[in-house]
């Protein structure tokens, strides 16, 4: 008998029919003898509506009240699912974050989980009750409701799985797993059966939307096995999880690298279109100049990614190119223009028509020549690389946006990821 945490996102609980479908997925596991905690998001579009109402009430509002309003979306869903499960003859009850409780810090809107007191929750689950938990929320040190920010329900689910010592955390969404790349660009892309935490973290941070980075980070730290599944699969045709949580079921398992018997050199290709490039020309080549450039950006909460620096032939000046999120482009330019005298550059140029394309794979740690293959293949297609960044398991390049799909398809084929 496995202990499962099942998480259902907004599209999975968008209306009563979909909530009934979710209930059938839960019933399948209960009928198989598994113990279940279910974490739910707000119904699709509900959180945006609550945000709109809050801003409509006042453009300047108390963050504590903002959280009180936003948390109501998950409260509705958890109650509706509990009622639906009860109508199927399943013992179930809803839980809000403060009732467990899920302890967070006091950063309203972007709170981080600090502790989960899961004793009472575990006892009720062991007694055969299905716990339907409102995701995305907790309780701060001042006793007020907090929300966890983007991807908060995924984070809630993984944290609860860690606190309960669950066999697996199944994240149900509108796709049936993690693919080697975007199937809309490469129809031959394959669903990955197993992917290492580190690979999933890179893919999530580089544009893959299946899981949020915070939930993957938490799963990696606490070694929680996470499986991505589709809530739109027929509940009656899907196998229930086995007694050890290891039955062969649809989806992608995110797990420790050591649990994957055969690793590809490259596991997936990711791309991100929301990038902007900034180039500072004629920057003085002397100690401390980088701090003068990136310090003001950091103070403005701008996240800088890829950085390339070219020193002039005489060694007196340098051109510095880096990327920032596209949404931060105008703010970054204003910050740098206001600091121009302090930095001492001659010109600032920017571009939004760029894309970051990345290859990811833990197998790169033990294989030489992966980068050379990548650069050669792109060159053969006439694709110019404007910047490069690397890690142990990732190589990212910045290219013209017009070549994004060609680059993704080329690299997907190059590393043998096309489905046969």
C-alpha cells in the first residue's frame, strides 16, 4: 500500500466535470489500497480573476489581504473535490494550509515554506481518509494566510510529500509527461520515461513549462520522486500505483540520477523566447567595472544571465554583452543609462529578437566533444551564435529568433532524440 501525493493544476479542475474526472483518478488509487493526499490549485482562470478584483478594489493594497483573497481560489476547489469524493463513497475532507499547518515566512505573495507539522494529517490519512489540500498557501509567523507565488501548488505538493515521506508525488497536468523538446516544433519529440532532478531543474529554468523550478529544487533536496502525468487520461484505463510506488504507469518520473540505468548524453532541448540582449560598447577595461555594471541591475532586481566580454586589441576598453528577461529590458536600459557616467561606456545597444537554445543532459559530464558537435551543426545551418554559457550538464547559445525552430530541430536530430 503506497502513500501518494496527487497534485492537480488549474486546467485539471477547471469546472465540475473535470473535478469529477479528478475524483475518479483518486478513486482508482483508493480502490487499489493506496493512501492518498490530494493537492489542488484554483480552478483555471480563478486566480487571475481574484488578482483583478483585488487591484480593482485598490491599486495600493495590503499584501496580507491580497493573500487572503487569492487563497480563496484553492479553498473552493478543495471543498468541491472533497464533496465529490464523498459522493463516490470515499471518506475525504478538505484541508487549508493553516489547518495542517504549513508554516511559511512572512513574505506575503512569495512566501517560502519553513516547516510542515504533518502529524495530524498523517494520522488521518493512515486511518483511510483522503486529505484534499488547498495548494499555494500556508500560514505566516504572525498567524496570517500567506501565498507561495508562481508554481506554489506544485511546491506545496512536493513539500507535503516530503513531510509525509510519500512514495511518490504525482503532478497531474494537461500534458502526459516531459518531452525531449516542444512537440509543437518537433513532432518526433519523445516522452522521457525518467529524468534526473538536475536535468529537470535546468529544463524548467530554461523554458520548459511542465514543472516550476521551486518544486523541482525542493524535490531534489528532499529526494522526493515526482511523476508528471496527464489528468486527461481515462481514469479507468490507467493502472494504479503499485504497493511500493513503482508500478509502470504513464508519465515521466523525475528522480535521482542513480535511479536511471541508461543515460543519454543529451536528454532534452529547451528554448526561451523571453530574452533580451544588451551590449555596452567602450567600457573601460579595469578592475571593478563589472561591479559598476551589474551592481545597479542587481539593486533593481534584474536577473542577468549570459555574459560575454571582448577586450580591445590595446587592452584599454571592452565590449560587454549580456542577457536579461525581455520584461526587464526597458528597466535595465534605464538603470544603465542613469549609471552611464559611473560606468563610463560609449554606447548602449539592445535587441529583443533573440532566443536562447539549450541542450541538457547529465551524460555530458562523461562525454567530450558535445559542445563542438553543437556549434558545428548550427554553423552548417548558417546559424550565428551571439553568446554561450555552460554548466556541467547544460550548454546554452544565444541566436537570432528567426532561427529558433531550425536550431531546435537540428539539435534534436543531432543527439538522436527523434522518435523512431
